[in-house]
C-alpha cells in the first residue's frame, strides 16, 4: 500500500480504536471525492473521526452545528457594509473549508440543508450573484441522529443520494472501549497529531483513484448486481445508474487503499454496504433486517460472471 | 412453505377466467355456488385467515356432487363431467396448502381451457382462452421463481408462449386427423335455429328476426342474378287449415329434368341445424357427396347436420321438372281441407270458370295480390279459423308465408296442382372473402305449381307485392322496418363493413382451423411437397419437426454459455475451480477469486502458496489492464501444474 496512506490509517486508528473498517470507508469516500453521511447515536465518536481525519490529512477544518434556526447565510457567509471603504465586504461562512463537519444535519430546516447540499454538489456557492469556488480538496462529513426525531427534518431519500456513502459507527468492542477509557483524553491526543500529508498529495491520490482500471468483466458484475436489484421483487426500486457509478468510484478508491491498480469483485462487495444498501428500499417483510444481512443477501444472490 | 397472498390471488384469477365462459350454460345454482366459493377464497386471502377444515371441504364436496347427480340424474356424460370439474377446481382453491397444490391447480386450469371448446369453437372463444394462458403462465412462473418482478415475469411468460407457437403449428398441421370428431358430441350440444318441416303463420317472420348465419356460398365462376338465388329447403304438401307439413316424401320416383341449362357450380359451408336438409339452388344437377334427392327435389344428407359441413354441388337454373308427374302426386298437390275458407274457394272457382288455361289463373292470382292493396309486413295480425279468408278479404297484411300459403290454397281450390316450398332467398355479398352470407333472416317461402307441358314452375307471390324482397333484401321491402333487428335494417356503412370483415375472418377460421379435416390435411401436405401422405409418415415428420424445434431452442440457450467459455482465462479458471470442487472445496457463485484462494489456503495450508499464486494471476488477467499472452500461458501452466 501507498506508504503515506498506510501512515494515515495507522495514525487515525490510534485515536479511533476498534473501527478499522469505518476508517477505511471514510478514507475511500474522501479519495473518491464523495461525501460521507454518518448515522449514529451521539457520543460514539462521529465528531472525533472528522477531527482526526482533518488533522491527519492536513486539511482546514470547520464544524457547523445544525439547529432549527440555522440560516443559509450561517453556512455560506454574508456581505457586510464597510463604513470606511463604503462598500460591501464578503465574510465567508464555515463552508469555505477543506473539511466541513455538518453536525446533526437533520435538525436544520430543509432550506439550510439544501444550501449545504448544493454546495456539496457544485463545489461552489453563489451568494448575491457572485459565484465563489470552494477549496479543493473539499469533503463534507454530515452526521444524522436517528433518534429524537421530533422537530427534525430527516433528509429525504433523494438528498441521501448526494452522499457517496452512508455508514454507522456503532459501539466499540470491549477491548477497544477499555483502551478508550484508560487512555488519554481524545482532545489532547488530537492536538498532538501531526499531519501526514498535504493538500497537493491528497489531490494527487484522488487523481490516481480515477485512473484505477475497471475491466469489462468487472462491469459485467456491476451490471449483474444492478439488474438483480431491479428484477427481484425483494426491493421496491432497483439501484439507479447513479448508484452504479457511485459503486464503481468507491470500489476504485477501495482498490487504491488495498494497493492495487485494478478493481476486483471483492472491492465491489466490500463497499456495497456503504454505497448501495441505503439506496435500496426493501419490501415490507424485510424492513427490520440489518444492513449487514441485506448486503450478505445481495452478494450471495449474484454470482460473479 | 406458505404460499404468498399475491400468488393465491393470481391462482384464483386463473380459475375464475377459465371457468367464466361456462357460466353461460351451467345451471344457475352451480354458477352461484362457484362464485360464492371464489369470493370466499378472495376474502380468506385478503384477511389472511386460516383455510377451512378438511371435514368442511369434504362435506361441501360431497353435497355438491350429490346435488349435481340429483340435477342431471346421472354422473356420466359431458355436461355432468364439466360441471363436476368446475366445482372441484374451485374447491381445490380452498385447500391450497403447499406448492404442490398450486402446481396441480395450474395444470387443472390448463385442462379446463379445453372443456370450453366443447361449447364454442369461435374466434372470440379462442382469443379468450389465449388471454387466460397469458394469466396462467405468469402465475406458474410465480410459483417457480417467486422473487421475480412483474415485468420480467411477463417477459419470460411471453417468450415461453412464443417458443411454444412453432410447436403448436407443427402439431396442428401434422397431427394425423381422424374422420369425424374423435368422440361424438350428444344431440343437445346444438341448439340451432333454422327451417323446420312445417310452416304456420308467423313461423318464418319469427325466423327472419334472427341474424344467425345459415350458410355461406362461394360460386365457382359468376354468381347468378339475385332473383335466381332460391335456395330450396323443405317442401310442404299437406295443409290442415293452419299449418303446412311435409307429409311423406320418398325417393322411389327419381326426379326427371329436361331442357336444362345455365349450369352453375358452387360450394356451401352449412352451419349445423340438426336437420337433414342440404340447401341448393333450384334445381340441383350434381349432388354433394353422400346426398340424395327426393321425389320433390329436396336434398337430404345421410345424417342430421350437427357439425359445420362443406359441400360442392352444381345446379341448373333453367329446367323443366317432372313434366310427366305421376297422377298420385298431382292428386296429392290439390288437396285442401273441406269446409274451411269458403270465400277463397268461391273466388278461385270464379277464376277457374273465367279462364281456360292454368297459366292465366296463376297470372290472375298474382294480379289480384298486386292490385288489391295487399301489404308486406313482419307484424301480421293474428288470424282465426278461416285464416286464408281473413287474410285475403280482411286485413290483407302478411309476410311471405301468408302469401305462399294463400296462393297455394287458391291454386288448389282452382284445381291446379301446387305446393309450398320453403328455403332461403338471396344473401349478402362479402367482397372481402368473395362469398355470399345467407342468414336466417333470408328465410323465405314461395310456391310451385304444376303446369302441363312445363312441369313444376316456381311462382313467388311475394314478388307480386314486394318486388324489392326478391331484387334486394328484406329491409328494402318493409316500409316500417322497426321490428327488424338493428343489423338487418340499414346500419351505418362502417358497421356493416366491420360485420363483413368479421364474417370473412370467421369464414377463414371455419375453413382452415375448424374445417381442417383429413382431406384438407392431405391437400395441404401434398401441396407442401409431401408424397404419398400416410399417418405413419405424418407422425414421423411430426416427431422430426418437434425434435428440430427443441434442438434449435437448446442451441440458442447454450449460445451464451458457449460464448462465455470461449474466453480462455475464464475457461482455465473454471477448470481450476472444478478440480477444487472435486476435492470437496467448491467455489460459491458469488465468491471472488481472492476470497476463494484465502479460504482454500486456510483449508489446505500445503497448497496455499500455489492457490494464491493462481488466484493472483487470474485476477490480473481478468480484471487487470491489458494482460499479455505471456501471462496467459503462465496462468495456464500454473493451473496445469497445480496439485492439491
């Protein structure tokens, strides 16, 4: 594996213990130039993960706490009149950062949410008629709290599609939790972390991901999966072509993380949980199945051509 | 395994569709019972309730069978068989427990389709049965592959049915036919309308309201004029003052025709009418196969016509018939009941004494009809005991049977031998199929008188009152034609065109599908180039054709597989997997090469290195960027050298 990437992963794992898979997902998402949605209970380390990633990758970090009275201007920025120069000066909002943590995104009104989602989609914002580019690399980690849904605005299915991956963190296992409890304070730990790479290096890696080879045989496999989701009565709707593209780019990043220059079926299977499962609506009787069970079911149903 | 409610619903729909056409002729209580059981089943599925207990079903079945036996007084025969089948098919729905029951129901539904053809073999019936197949086959697929969505299900079902089409055609064309139906259908299979062997006031006008087809005719060359299209049916001799009947007709004195001319040949497709008459133009020259002609020129087939038949014959349109008629027949043709209709007899006798020749009396009678304000109507008033008197001197309104009857009565009263002839007149030309349709509404009655030197001469008194009836059709001759069925009046042009179109289709259907008998099969196969057609040869060709069809499908199905195996990398890899599978370590279909190799390495540490090597080579060849031939050869070698 790329030496720098290896160091990145090792450093993040020092702080976020017992979550190697989720860390790789987050990294793959970043490398594939997608955005990440973490859905979990408070206190399992969503914010810490974002912090550590930003710190390790040497990215500027901004955090936006979404509340019901948050306005688009609070995210994007606002022009303020300057008395001495007698004109308006733009004060950029927190969105103008390389890594943005949108915390509890479902607490804000749809209006504020859409300001964020548009910025994610376009990688630029238009305020008062002036289009301003966002920094590059640009990565959004949004978190959503699945409980206490009263007075919240959960992201609709169509908006969820804007995120390349949706993952859950979950509780750490006993050993990892022990380490967490007995170890140092996380904030001190983060402050001590040294960046392992710069923006230029990250951009180069993102370019490398796009050059990972995808063979016809692999496309056959992806299409077989898409077709399966569309023809079985198990799902209300099958996966969209956009989901197919997302699957491929995430698998490319996964292959890079694994140190390969071509995608293999195992990469597709590995990213399936993060990329595809939240885009599938199953029919009634399987609503309670876990994402893992659904992934397993989908993988075993489609033979590799 | 519990059957899904969607599957049960579509099974219910299958049974509903195949049994639906039977509702028309089954006893009402059976139809009602079946409908109730179906509704019960739908309710049980909707509410997801338990199926009825076995003893309850057993009780219903037993009661149903007993009721059917009581209704028909037997448990054998077509009618009872079909009724039992309906009841049991619907009851089977109520004990759908396992997949096996569902399969059984699918087969049952397919079987019930056939029973519908006992009752009707028309194009709509065939189309409806095809539609039921379009429900049955997807339902069957739903049993086999429950996870399929509706759309792929419909696509697969369509493909399956299309694949069956060539097989069906082969079976239809080549399956050896037997003469006559395989099993005789009972008499009650036909409730057909048509002319009978008696005529009373009102019988023909009632028949005229029917739009049913009597027969279809195609002429070999030119069609005759309309006023020559008299299709001879029952000839009536005896009159009791109200009803004309045939009396006894023999074959002892064959008819003698002289001065014949205007020969015309044609073929007739006669609808079943349960009587022995065959219809031909006056008068027949060459008879259809197996037909006989009676002394009074009626044509009879050997058996009652209870299936659609086709026959070829020819007629002479001009003739002198039985110029030397026997005195006994002539005497028979002058009998009238005594003490009835005195005024008519008086009128006839006054004509008799005024004119010397019979021809002049005939002309006087026709003139009388023409000039005395008679009218032609489908709704004649009721007549009393002296019906001819009342008709001639009272209302003067009647349909063709009144005129024919009154005319013959007048002639007989004047001492001229005469008789009533019933049959059909004219027909509707269908330009699409180049044939004439003769309907029950074309039924007609006319008279025949025997004149010295000329023999039996046709006289149509209706032509004296309503010449349009002869020259055109019934609708043209009736002033107020409200009593006629809609289509017999003057329907809009598109509608009559549509009707002619449909009739042309059903004529072709009758000719080629239903009428595909041994002769037609022989003719078709000979034309297709088969020499000395025999059933052995047909059976052999049939088997050969079926085998070829199936082989073609098999080839098509394996094409994909063959194509896949043409890839040398994949072929080699599958060979490798097959060897491991033989050693008890098969690869799951979804298992990637790397994962598989890891699993093998765990299970057989000794072979770990070589397995990992082979998997890595395979992965780079199959998923890597532009692999070369050298890598392929190395991969093949590695697989060949591999030992577990």
